[in-house]
């Protein structure tokens, strides 16, 4: 394994770690641990996947460990106070949407489109901390709701509310910044 | 009686979009009960906007899982 090739992955890994952990020091630690583990385990890398994909897999494990440490040492993040009003604003008092959802076109094509993925990342960065941590733990780290509750310290009801708010905000953010712009 | 009202409300197939959005999010994390699942199906059959949201919420999850190098 070429140490320089690994070091070149550092900025990308840091960005991903920051997205999930929302804390510079924890993100730095998780990335340093990941690069070291990759060097140590280089023999076990069989080239079934690209090196970068393999390293991101290691990073995800280090991030799960970091999340568990975070929840032990820090108090629970309160959700941002503006989200309920923002979601209220999407619906009329009778429960219908103010504006119908737009047609985004073929999902398969969107998944392969770099611009769409870049906008998604920008929208994820803008999510309030509590929503981002829970949403990414569920959808990026692919933890179950029970695991997210355990690792974050939130109740199942809170996790469900945070996931709902995160999904609504992300959908609006993408519709505004990507769909409307293309 | 308020208890009767509650029962009747639970048995109506009608669901508004806001409630449908919440159930569509919930369904990505855990299986819905029989009645909520049925009411959601009913709503989706009638509401094109919510059918789009269903696709889009699924896409958000898949796209997020693809975040990598």
C-alpha cells in the first residue's frame, strides 16, 4: 500500500467525517485512525474494490466508534427550533401541500449525476446538527433505528421525528437548489 | 362521545398529505401497522404529489448510502 496514495484520500475522508460527526477534533481523530488502520491492514486488502472504497468502509467503522464516544461524553443535541415552522410551511392547514412535489425524473440517472450528488452533500452540510447526525447514522452508516437510539441517546420517538425533519428539509433543499436550477 | 369519534377517524381511509409524508418517512425505518399501511396505499393511489415524494425519499437514502470517495 502506497502511503502517499492513502494520504491523498485525507481531505475527502475528513469531509465525510465532518458531515457525520459535526466536530472537527472527532473528525480528525476518526480519519487519522482510519489511515493508520488502512496501513496496518494493507495485506488484507485484496483489490476486490478500489482502495478508496475500502478505506471509506474502514472510516465508517471508526465513525460508529466515535459516535458512541460522543454520546457518552456530550449532552444530547437539541433539535434546531426552526424546523417545525419550516415543515408547517410546506402544508396548508387542511394538510395538503402548498406546492405539489415536482417530478425529479429518472432516479437511476440522478444517482449517477455528479452535480446531483454534490448538491446533496451541500444540503447535508446545511442540516441542523441533531438531524444530520441521526439521518447519516441511519442512511449512510446504515444503522438500524435501535442502534441509532443507542448510539445517539435519543428516544425512538425523537429519532423518528429527527429523521422525518431531515428528509423533509433535504427534499426541499434539493428541489430548490438542484431541480429548480436545471 | 370522544372515544367513538376517535374510532371512526381511525377507520376512515382518508389521510392528508402531511400525515402521508410522515408515514412514508416512518416506513423507511420500520414496517407500518396494517391500518396505517392501508391508509397510506389508499392515499398514494389518489395523490400524484405524494407518489413523487415516496420516490424522492427513497432516492435520498440510496444517494446518501452512495456517498464515498
